[in-house]
């Protein structure tokens, strides 16, 4: 998608975080088409944000660092070396001298300033089209000082949105399973971190085996599988209080949780007497509804963005394949026909693609196809690539990759175009990633 | 076949060491035995004032224990890739497991279903559950009360062998019968 007209982005206000548009954006000429995979990233200058005091200068520099790192990681932008900048942050408080920025081949310029008062923080930022010499975006963001990283991510999201026409994904979190210890007795802990790896924390102590953490749409709780007692079941953890409870009243093992887009329903798998079926659990009423009915394995469900359909994994045809059906039940329609085995489907929040794990010819792949099964494309290939999860804008996929020689498992990201495959650093080995929505 | 062979050997070994006096030398592994003391161990030196070191003998196999099940019957059966079908080797072991269980009517067991790592994590949880229940159903058909048998699936989470090889996969695709210590 190409942006040709400036438009006001709508950014939801959160907690102590408020955002105000600074002046009406002017028409601009920079266009970044990200649908085909960007081979040449856009050169962008991210100036340190101006601060009057030493503390404000420190924050202004740190915010610019986070913005530049977010943009660089997307693979769509190439932040320029600040040592080449001619104008200082203080000089940039007024209209930039665009000739100075053209000289270093910057196409876009990000400027800003930071004001700290008490524990509050006001950050203003502007995005400039260097060649047209116009402002493309201006925002004032307000929060408490300990939230400065979120401000930086919101600035990066605003830049990304303005230049690509797609919503951003930087003010988000990643939940995953942190792995340590011997392969035969792996210690697994739930971990949560910001999308850029910061604010990392463990949410379980490794005493019980835990698997498959999944954020709710409001990013306030996590559903996951915990091995406690004799029957492993899906638990729900409140991320604000740390309180946990078993989801539903099932006699049997439950696993593979996945929230509906509205957050009212959790789809999970119930394994009863050797037969796995997908059930929906209504969180408000506690009502439990089985929506598959087949002696084959039915598991790994993921909702379409409108909540009306699910894609799931079943071996009813003899091998694990992908099926789409109404979220109210009914006759499933097989969508995977490419040979090999398919699993762990994830429906893109954009609705246009379903990502999956494919096992074929001795390799594991992450791939995407349209929801009707057409246009299958394999994005990765390795011994063990597994468990795709989409960024909230549907443009980037996280997954885990295990190296059979070292036994190490790591998180990786890749664009749905197949470009920009990257390691996502974590303190320990990592698997089972889940990418949150934009934090409200 | 391999499993049966190992079990027979183990039985012979058990018979041989039913009396402590007859323990074969090969069983006295100085690297494993508790207080035997490695060469140069300070406790066997002059400071202890004694020329004799002692150590505890490993306990014998208790009837009705996990070790008993493992050594005299076989505690696990193996499956083909992406399959929960019990082959003749598996049913042979389960026939003996059923007889053994009927001999200890107070014992309860948990059947742990496992897979190799060549599948997705969630699918493998379902497959492990299917395997555990295939074993349970077979034992129940041989008159072991269903109330004595729990099942649990670990999917690919608890491999018996850590490597990524065909041999490792074959040994990881298993259902293990575990004697519950608390009933």
C-alpha cells in the first residue's frame, strides 16, 4: 500500500500517555511501498531530541536511540550516522535547514524535544520530508518519566505509519518460553519483554513445565499451558496482579489456547480419552462449546480478525493439514494441499494471510497462504522452524528456530515478504513466541 | 526385540545379586558407589586412621516398584512416526505389563505419551495423548481396571534422548508406564 495523501493517524490514548497532533500534516512526496519487500531501505535522520537540562538531554538522546533502532530493525529504514549531522538538536527547534539534510542524503528527518516536570514527561516530535521541505507529522506525547520507552516506540510507530501507510507495531510486547537446562528435562519459564527486548521479565519460576503463552487482545492477561497436578490445563494469568486461575471446568487436559479478536472467548483443545477436539470457552459466562467433532486430532486454532472463522490443524485426512471452519462449528474446509505436513496456523490480523509451520522433505518451514489456501509461499527453511505469530499490522512474523547441532532454540523474525530475517535476542534459549497487539 | 533382550539380561543380573554375598564384581562400580572413595580420596588416607573403607550397597529391586516394572517387564513401548498404533512388539510388552499390574492390584500407574520433535508442539501434545490412551485402552482390554490408569501427554517436551537423529526419534516416540508413588 502506498501513501500519497497525508492523513491524521488515530492513536489511542492510554493510561498516563496522551498524544496530540502538532499542526496539520502537509502533503509530502516520500512513499515507501512495503508490499513487495523493500530492498533499499529509506535513509532517515533521527536527531537527538532537544532537552534544556542535562536530564532532558539524556532522555532526548535515549528516545532518539530507541526510535532509530525500531526503524532500523524493520528493515525498511536506514538511520544515518549522527556524526554526519550538521544541525544540532537545539538548531532543529525551529524549521530545519533542509539543504543540510539533503547534503547527507537523508530523505526523512525526525526531530523533537523533551520537557521533564516532576515525574511527568512531555515529548514533541516532528517528521520532515527533506526533499519537499515540509512537515509530514507532528505529535505531542505526554506520560510519566518511567514510560519514556513507550513514547519512543509510539514515535517510531507514527513515523512508520506516516511513511508506509501501514499501522506500526513497535509499542508491543512479546511473550515466549525461556528455556534452560538439559534437553531431556528442559526448564521452561514464561517470559515477557518489549518488542525490542527491553523490560524483560520472567512470569514463572521454572518449577512447573509451561508452554504456549498467548496474550489477550488488551495485553492485560496471558493464557498458557501449565503442568501442575495430574492434569495439565490452560491457565489465565492477570499481568497486572500476577493472579492465575484455571480456564474453564474441564476434566481432561486442555492446551493450545487462543483468544478471539474481541477477547471474550478462548479457543482451546481438550484431549479426552485420546481424542483432541477444539472447544470455545466464553470467559464471562463460563459456557463451554465443542466446535469440532471428529475422531482425528483437532487442535491449534486461530481466529480470523472478524472472529467469524477459525483455522485449525487436523489429521483427519491422514496427515496434519490446515482447515478453516465457522467459529460456530460446521463443516471444515481443507486449505493446505502443498504436500508435506502443516501445523500451528496463525491468521493474520489483516485477514489476508494465514501463516503456518510446514514439515516437508526433512525441513521445517514458516510459510503463508491466503485463507482459501491459494498462493502458498514458504518464507523460511531450516531443520526446525516453528510457531509463527504475527505483528499486529500483519507485516512481520515471529517464530522459533532450533539448531539441531547445538540444540539451541532462538526467536527469529521475518517480513511476510520473505525479506529481513533477523534474530530476536533473548537472555536464554527461547521458543513459543506470541506477539501482542499494540498496547492500549 | 532389543528391549526383551535387555530385560532378560537384567533378570539374570537380578537373580545373581539376590544375595549380597553373590554380587558380581561388575556391579561394584567405584565411580557410582557412595562412599567407596576414588583413588587419592582423603578419607582413605592416613588421617582417617583406618585401612578399611566402607560403602552402601545399592538397594535390591523392590517388587511392584518402577524399577521392577522396568527390569522384569519393560516400562515402555515405541511407535512409528505420527502413529499411535501398537505394533506386535508393543503388544507383547503390554501383555506382560497387564499381567504384572494384575499381580499388584493396589498399584496405580500413569501412562506418559511422548513424541519425537518432528511435528508442531501442539499437534504433538495431541499425538502424545493419543499414544498414552492407546496403551491405556489395551491394558483395560486385558482387565486392568481403568480407574487404576491415568494418562498424561508430554508431546515433544520430555525426550528420552536429546539428539536429533532417526535413532533418537525412534526412542522418543514412546509411551512410558510409570508406577504412581502416591495413590
